[in-house]
C-alpha cells in the first residue's frame, strides 16, 4: 500500500522518531499514530511546487505531494512509497548521523572553545 511516515527530529537526543503513518486504503487517506500528531497533518495544503490546492479526497495525489509541504526542521513527511520499499516502522527510533563539516555539540563538562595563542 502507498504510504508516508511522519518523522520528528529530536535534535538534542540525536535521533528521529516515526510518530505517524498515512496510507491509502480503499481510496482514502488513513492516519495511524498518536492523536497528538494528527494536528500536524493538514486536511489540505497548497503544493509549494505547483501552487495547486491538494486535499485528502485525492488520496494518491495527496500522499505523493505531502513531503513537499510537510518539510520542517522538526517534523517532516517521507516521500510516498510502497510497503516493500519501507525503511521505517511506526514508533521506530533512528539515530541522527552528523552532517559533513558539522562539529558535534560538546558533552557536558567538555569545551570546544579555542584558546587564544600565547605570546612566545
């Protein structure tokens, strides 16, 4: 079945969590996840690429475009995919890998401060 996962980035914990899943069942979009996350999934939205208004009545089109709309730093939708292509399960936690060129945040008690050069 065609579906998307809704993921939450938990930056301070260094992980992502799968908080919800939307899929097409019998031509309609269904929601599976905690009620607290249902509010981040819009009933309709304007596609950022085409400007077209898309609502849940066009279930396949809605899922295929949702990742372009729900694309934030803390909550985002995966691209639509079929069951066999799925990487994530509802409730799964995925470690965040540091980006190239990004210095990790120091552990408590550590410092990455640069000391000024001492005169010779």
